[in-house]
């Protein structure tokens, strides 16, 4: 339990810090005075005040988020005339948009750096060794056996299981020639994939060319040079972003059940498991949560960064901000939606980890 709680605090603390650091640095870049930089909400537990700029850096009692409070965040907030050049609302709309967008942007940047670090330190990749041969499938009919190592698919060298699997699915069902190493011998095995019903990661039924094999558990730790690690880090960040966007859309359109939404207990559990599996797995997990945090915050929901960006976009188009009453009403609706989401996620967690009636 302590292990799980510790790593949950580390993961969430780092990602919240990165998010708020984005707001903080870009606010300072544009000359906005930051009054409070807080990890957590509620009563101040510990902190210090910067004598040069007056910022109160603090740890607060409720560790489920954080915030940066800037001078003059609302045009209703009184600001002394001499302080006006440092007020948030006194800045033009584009600097304000940059300050708000910096939080999610820093989360994406963190994901890229974390993944680059993972590839530099070494990631475990599945070797193309057959671990399962399903009966009554093209693989079984062709004579593939558990323990066979695939070295070529037609004329393409195969070094990783992922490459092999991807090539099978992209084959369009055409006959393939596999070069296989078995007990010191090299064999050529011809196999024709067949369209089979399967489930994708979203639980949707899809038909794909398959041959009926699964990987073994043979892993190889691969370390990449800086350039290749950065390239793979960016590719993986982009893949995670697309996956998160797709998942969010499928949730909104009810393709994925809302019961799949995870809350703090699920994050804590997965953080502990990722940390137990090594630093690379932990970095991958933190990158995924960081991308999710960025996408969540960019949703056009008032009180989230995306809601503020929506208001500023309207202001840029109209040449004036929306009325205070309209913004207050929208913020109440947004806060209600956010609270409903949090309660639903917590309900899912309790159902998932503390099932009843069993």
C-alpha cells in the first residue's frame, strides 16, 4: 500500500508541477505577476515567499491538483494603477492565450522528454518468438510451432514482434513466406492470413488478416542513441496523443462505456505497478498520463484551460470579452460537469477495486 501511495504522489505531483510551471514561466515571460504557485488546493501547509517578485510558493492540503494565481486574473479584481502593467487581464488577448495554453503544452513536452529518457535508458521489446499457436488457424495448418523465431517475412527482416504483427495485419490476406529458426534449423513456411473477427483496444469488433499466433515472453532491452531516442519519443508522444483524442471522442459518443473512466485509485494502482516494472515503464506511464492531462485540460469546458481559450477566442473575434454574467454562468456549468466527472470516476474506482456481492 505504501509503495502504491508513494508512487501515485510522485507521478501526480510531478505532472501537476509541470503543468503549473508552464503557466508560471509564460506568465513571467509576458510580465504578469504571479501571486501564488501552489501544488494542491486548500489550506497552505508549507511554503516560502520570493522576496524579489512576491510569489508565494506553497504546498497545500488537498493534493488533487494545483494552481497559479496571477495578479488581475479577472477584470473585476481591483488592481492598483501602478501594478496595472503586471495584471493578467491588462495584457492583449494573444499573450493571455499563450499563458493558458502553456500548461497543456508543457505536459506534452514532458511526455516527449520522458519517452526520450525511456528509450535512452532502455526499453524491453518483444522478440519475434512464437508463444501461442491457436488450433484450426492458418499458422497451425502451416506447421508453425511454439518457440519458432521469425527472422524474415517475405524479404523483410523481422527483429521485433510488433513489426511482425503489423506486417501480418497489413498483408490484405495475400500468401506470405516466413523464414523461421527452429532448433538450429532454418525453415521456410508459407502461410496465408485469413480475415478473422477480433476486438480492438476500444472493444470494438473488427475484421483483420490474422494467422493465429501470439508472442512469447522473450524480451530484449534495447537502448537507443540520443537522435533515435528523440525521434521515437516524438513518434510515441504523437501516438499517445492520437489514442487519447480517439478515446475521448469514443467516450463522448458512447462507443466506450463511461464505466471505463478511471479515477485517482486507478491511477495510484497503475503508478505502483509501473514503478515496480522499472524506470522505463514508469516513464511510459507518466508520459501517457501527462498527455491525458493535456487533452483533458484543452476540452472547451469552462474552468478548464480549454474553456478559457474558448472565451479568449470569442474575445479575439468580437473585439471584446464576453459579459461577466455569461462567463460566471458558464463557469458554474463547467464546474458542475467537472464535479460530476470526478464523482463518476471515483464511483468506477470503488466498484473496480472494492466490488460488492461477491
